[in-house]
């Protein structure tokens, strides 16, 4: 079984330690939700695992199918099967979604191997149908002038096309109204129902998203590490009691 | 007359003394080699040189006169270093060969061509035959047949498509009237130099009402002469005619000298349309100092599409003089300055009649220590009515060392004219690159995609084969720019 292991991971930005001893194993097909108040290191964790150059790993390891990926560049990690859905995706003016994805798919082929353009478009359109995305969407420049909802749908479409083994979804619900949230959640659920579903690490601040994407496991992150784990009922408990409850319990522990 | 000299081409400039940018190998992409020349004017420029060139070409006395007059102007004019870069002072005019004509096949073999050059040709998808020419292995590019076909085809429509020597000899009645009129000899020091020693280039005349269906390409007729350093091109589109001309190719070019100074004149008579497309990629030891201008008569249209990559210094400001009512002028330009390169480019729009319109879109990309400068002139005098100009300059910087300057000079007098100007400077930032890398693209692929996106709206206006080559070329340039 394919798995992503994060072992006692420590991450710093500059001199400042942000993630402090984070440990979690995700198996393919599982959905793990990470919840926690702002500033607790959730986004830092996702970016560090994806290989952002600004984040320094000061300890621990990240293993994909048993092999450490920490010495690999972000693009190598991506090609190995990791995907980061961004909270704030960059826009790439002048580059259409179709061409961007094509370049990303091409990058996964062996050297000298040419992309089959017809097959690529067939697959792209199939994924768009699955996610109920209009055909015109992919001729637009990546994220350029997109609404919050469009940006997130663009992320989901990329995830669907690149078929990662593991996806880190960073605050996918932020900035979305309830309709947009439902559309994005439907997309994620469609990918979960596919033949080879990815393992998903779902980072969120609110319980709301978990009404639509029901997680297998819920973890509470506080001060750079997981302080409590449970099933989906933990999310509801958090919703009812608020994060202060965690803070108190953790401070007491 | 034939003076058979065996000689070595001038060696590349010593990077240590000649290059103000420290640490850049200016000899890269430069490939000189031993070759026999049938005609060789020797090094240095004098009246003797000019007379020699004229006699080799068996020119009419008026052309010799024109050349000698130009030489005087050239010698008397100062370098334009009061506004342009001081790097111009590093051109050693006395070390340059002003005329070379290959009488024999060069003795270089394909095996002697450096591997990295071969690899580049391969990556760019340059056909086998053309590679040999471009690498200087073959003096004559084996597409003479293709060229003759086009020439014969358009000849049926009465179009004259010839090189400058041939055209001045065979059709003086047509070309003399316009030759040197759009760009006077003394327009600038380098147009004077070209006027004194010009050789090669295309002369085209399109008769009234003739619309040339296929683009005329210098690409199909590359030969030693056409690839000259001082080519001269004159295109005349008679009333209501239309023509598209394309020059250059994106392969790194075998260059015989470190100085390239061309003059291109366009004349669009009433209601005519000329589109002139250039895509060039120079070795980075070349000074590329080119004067390009067109005159658009009533309701005529001139469009320059200009793409400059490579060279040590390029100075080029294609212009249109909007001479007749409702004339239109357009310059679309892309410049890419990599490490050790300076692209000093822009556009000139001189409005000289009512209801004339002009459009300038200039995009520059500076990589590493590369430097881009935009210089533009838009002139609309007070007495004119209903003139419009639109100017957009966008600069993209890749890494913090790059430099970009914009010097737009827009003079719009009178209240019956309109102009709008937009300029932007953007950076390919780390977040954008990380975003693309997180999708599996390498840093180099990410950069080239960002650059291709930046120029996409302009590149789309290029003919298909050029935009494809341009994209490949940018991929190569970006690959090399990632540390």
C-alpha cells in the first residue's frame, strides 16, 4: 500500500521554528483532516512537504513509499506523486490552463517521449465533465482574473489531471461561498470515488468543509504538532467547543 | 580583379578587454574558421574599400557616388554615445572586414562544428541541410530551388524580388527613386556606414493592386551575400498592393563579424499594406545596429513585427512616417536580453497627416545581468486633427540583477489628437515558479512557460513556424539561465 509518512518533522522559516515534531502517516485512499487555529503551522507543513525553498527542514523526515523525498526539488516531488492544492494559487498570465496542464503532463513523460495530444485532450475533457467544468474554462490564462471559486476549481482540475498519489489541500475552503464550496467538495469526492483515489491531507480552519468532504481521520494541530486525533466526530466537537478547549486541554496536559 | 586571399576571419573580441560585463564569455556562439575568399576588401574602411566593393559589384557610377558621399558622412559623424551606451566605443572599425565574397566552398566539415551548436540546431528542429549552412559548412544553402519557385511564382504577378546588387543593376528606374529616401544617408552614423558599404539584402517591388499571397522570405534564400553584415533592403508596395516579408531565423547564426549594421526602407503607396517580420538570434559578441523605417502614404499600412534575441548590443527602433491621411503604423516588438546582453529597442511613429493612427506594443525580458531599454518617439504636431497613438511597454524581469529602462518620448500637440500610454514592469516571482514546480515542471521549464505567457499575445501574431521556433528558442534560453 502506497503511503506518505511524515516523521517528527521540524520546519523553520528563517530562524523561527514553526512546525515542531509533526508525525502522521497517510495511506492512499484515506482522507485526513488537519484542523487548528491560525498560526499553528498548518500551511507551513503543507508547503514544506511540497518542497518550498523558503522553508527549512530542521529535523525529521518525509517518506513517500518508504523513500525520503527531502533532498528532492519541488518538481521532483510532484513528479513522484505529490500534489499541493494552494490556498492562494499564483496566476500565470498568457498561459492557458490547457497548455499549463499539457506542460505538466509532458514533464511526467520519459525524455524524448512525445505527448499524444489527442489522448491528452480526451482525458482533459473527461475530467472536466467529471468535475462539471465548462469547456471554455481551460482556454483562460491560469488563475488570471479568476474569482476565489474559479481558482479552487482550477486546482481541483489540475489534481484530477495529474492523478497524484497524495494531495495536500491547503485551506481549500477559504474565500468560498457555500455554493462554490459545494462544487469544490463535489470535485474532491468525485476523485475519491475514482479507481485510484489519492490520499488526501485536508487542511482547514472550519468544520464546514468536513460536512461535504467527510474525513476518515481528524487531527487537531496546535503549536506545530498534532495534539489530538480522532474520527469525524472530533471535528464536530471542535465546532461546538471551539479551539480554546484544545488550548486548555493541551496546556493542562 | 579577383584577389584570391587566404585568411583567417577576425578573431572574437578579447572578452577581458572588450566586455564591460565581467565574467561573461562573449566568444560563446562565435565560430570563426579559416576560409578562402575570392573577393575580400581587407580590414579597415577607406575610400579604397568603398571603390573596391563598388567595382566588384560592377555598379553604376551614381551608386559609387552615393557610397562615397555616405563614407564622408560616416567619418564626420560622432558616435551617438551622448544618449546611447558607451559600449559603442568598443567597436573597432579598423579591424572589421567590410566585404567578403566566397568564391569557393569553405573547407570546414560538419565534424568540426562544436557539439553544443549541433545540439542547439537539433533542439530547434532545424532541417539537416540548413544546419550545415548555418554552421558555415556550406556556403550555399541548398534551397535555391525553393527560392526560385517563389521568385518565379511572384514574377508572374509582376513582382520583382531580387538582391540589392541585382535590383540596382537591372531595375534602376524603379529603385533609384526610393533608394535612400526613407532613411537618408546621414540619418545616423550607422545608416551612413551601411550606405557606404552595403551588400546583400532584398529589393522588392509589388505592382499596383497585387496582393502577394505567400510571405516572401529571406529565410529561403540564405546565402553568403544575404547573410552579410551590411545588408540593405528596400520594399516598395505600389498603390493598393499587399506584401508580407519575413527575415531571419531563430537558429544561432554563423556570423563573420562582430558588427551587423543593416538598413531597411519600406514604402507603402496609397492604400498599400506592408508587414515586415524579423526574428533574429545573434551570437552574443555581435553589435546589431539596425535602422528600419517605412513611409505610409494615404490609407496605407505598415506593420513591423520585430523579435530580437541574443547579440551583445542591439539598437533598433523601427519607425513609420505616417505621411498620408488615414495612414496606419504599427510596431510589435519582443526583446530578450540574457546575461551580458543589452537590448536597446523601441519604435518611432511620426504623424504627418490628419487621421493617422499608430500602435506600439513592446515587450522586453531581462534575464540575469541582461539589460533592456525601451526608447520610443511618438510625434503628433499641433496642426493635425484626429490622430491617435497607443503605446504599451511591458518589461519582465527574471532575477533581481536585471535592469530595464523606459524612455518614451510622446509629443502630442493640439487638442484634436489622442494618445494613451501604458507601461508595466513585472517580475517572475518565486511563488509563481514554486507553483509551477509543484505541478512537476522544472525551474527552467517554469521560467520559459512564464516568459512564453508574457509574450503570448504578441507571439500569436507571428506566422506559425516562427512562433513555434520562438517558443523553442525561449525554452533553450531559459534552460541556460537557471543556475
